[in-house]
């Protein structure tokens, strides 16, 4: 998935967190917990990458994963279907992503969907949801977290135009 982030000409934007809604299908009948799109399998940080397209070798952020109901993917939710993947730019080695005044950066997300079956017509789609499309809000799961010198440092997707951003569906 490719997406752009643009800062207003009056000032910079710091991109802190961004959440992707994961819509997927698992059409084969398999043992619980072995589905390719479960928290256990698809919700692994080594399967997800986000980077600025102008610097593809510089991976950004650290990932957190949530089930479709918005609960974090751990313990009792390990076998649930992955519903959200959130990248935290502040937690990554490069820190917050700053987009200069009047500038646009294009980002790319890549993920490893090993286990999806072409024979069973599995599919996946990534979207950037609006805040109202999330199962619950707050600091844990937000559409995006950003800051600038005008709005403040912890603004959410409620202050962003053009959400949701809909990705294309990949059918296997």
C-alpha cells in the first residue's frame, strides 16, 4: 500500500502513529491458531515494513497488533483474526517522521502474507480508518497520532481530512 502525508504550507507535521485496518479472508478449514491471518501468524513485527519511498532501505517504526474487536493480540487473543496493525514511528530507530511545511512524503507498507491460499481464494486489504471506524479510541488504538506547532503534539485522526484511505484488495 502506498499513501501520502502532506503538511500544510504554514508548518511542519510530526507523524507519530498510524493504524491500518486489516480486512482478510481465510477460506480453508484449518486448525484454530494456524490461520494465515491470525494474530499469531500475521501479527508478527518481522512480517510488516513501512518506509519512506525515497529511502526504501530505512525501515521505520515499531509495530503493535490488534484483533478485529480492537483488543491487543496476545494471550487469549492470539488465535483471533488480525484486525489492526499500528506502526509507532516514535518507537522506531528513526524516531518521529517529520514532514516539512508544504511538503509531501510518500510511504509504502509491505507485508508477508505467507499462508494465504490462491486455491481457496483468500484475500487481504489494508485501509487507514477514520477514528469513528475504530472499535474504540484513546491512546491505545488511534487512526493516527500526529503533532505540529499549531494543533499540538498529540492530535488524532479527528483533525485530518481525507480519512478513511481505502486500499485495494489483493486476491490470491
